[in-house]
């Protein structure tokens, strides 16, 4: 989910997608977010890179449609090049049982553990980002294992913590 903006690394992910298609020609990139000026520029860039048919712009999605988008995905890329303190997309992807390829910037490293439930990469390094994504796209079993590890993390760490916070808030009113 979330807004499409230059800070999210959209153009970088397109360059990465071109690399991925060389290895997995049927791969599709689902770009979720409202179709604003940035999405238009992304679509133009995709066409210029010759990958227009491999990039699908969903437009704005409600939560139930976002769940379907996660369900249809093999891997979720969170290529923020800005300092998101803690992108919720990581938790959403893990809750859907999907591995995450996240950026070394911002708070993703708190929950995305390299080699366990995803990969942490420098989003400016297109070959490395492509390798990280292709790793899951070409190895569905690995994608499933990493996604399950992410799901366990969410179940074990976040539900208990959230419940505890709600109780504390309730009793400290």
C-alpha cells in the first residue's frame, strides 16, 4: 500500500525489474498506489525500458484488495530510499506469509532479518536488488520458507505486544 513517490524508489525498482525479466521472463511487477503524476512517469519509464507489459499499475486499493495483491505475490519489495522509520508494508507482507526485500535505510532491519525472512539491500545497487528479488522469484520453495518465518515473527512478536499495549492503555485511562 501507500503512496507512490520518488522517495519510495519506484524508478530504481523498474531498472531492477528489467534485470529480473532476463532471468524470469514471466515475472510481473505490481505497483500499488493511486495513479498520480509519479505513476505516470513510472509507466513512461517502464515503456522506455521495454518492460511496459511486465508492470501492472493497480491504482488505489482498499485493504481487502491489498490482501489479494499480497496473496498473488511471490515477494514484496519495499525499496524505500528515504528513512521510513518503520514501514508497515513489512508487517503486512509477513502477515500474508511473503518474504520481503527491504532497504538498508530506515527501520526495516528491525524485523527483516537477512537470510531468514527476507533480504536487506542497498536499493541504489540495482544488480544486488535484482539478485535479492530473483532469489525468491526463481525459488518458490525458498520464498515460502522465508515468508513463513516472517509470518511466525509477526504472530509471536507483534500480536502479544499489541495486545499488551491495548490493555495498558485501557487500564491507565
